[in-house]
C-alpha cells in the first residue's frame, strides 16, 4: 500500500522521528529514546518512512543509521507554494487594511484646530 506524503507525516510518531532526524543521522537506539515507544514500533515507522522515501538507511557495522532525504520535502514545499502565495496575498491585504484603519484612527484622535471666533 502506497501512502501519500501527507498520510506518512500525519502520524505523530513519524513526525517525532522526522524531527529527531532533522539534526542529522541517528541510530535506531537514539530514535527510540526520543520517540517514546518500543523499538519494534520505531522500526515499523522507520520502515514506512523509508519505503515512502523520507529517510535513507546506511549500514554501519551491526547498526543502521537513518537520515532524512530532502526530495520528498522539496515535493511538499512545491505543492504548498501555490497555497503559500494565496495565504501571503491574503495576509498582505489584511496588513494593508489594518494599516489603513490605524491611520484613520490616529487621524481622528488628533486635536482639531480651533476656528477663530467671529
């Protein structure tokens, strides 16, 4: 069964593993200590991350070292880019509206000049 990148990262344990691997290559034992579940569970999640292309495995004697692969994250970033533009455009319009409102308020709070008495 092929999972989408969003399905892979939807699991909180896999996200914790990805966060742990952000700082670099790690052996399973280090990941188990951070993940908060047994090694068999971590191994299952690492297998899913590996099969979906998020991590690579490098043998080092008796142990296996895991690290992140950048390609799936680039693909996610590319997909999100269109939505990011949408959000940024909306935030820019919102920011401009707030600035206009701030200017209007400060203009209305300025003391009015007194008209000369007639």
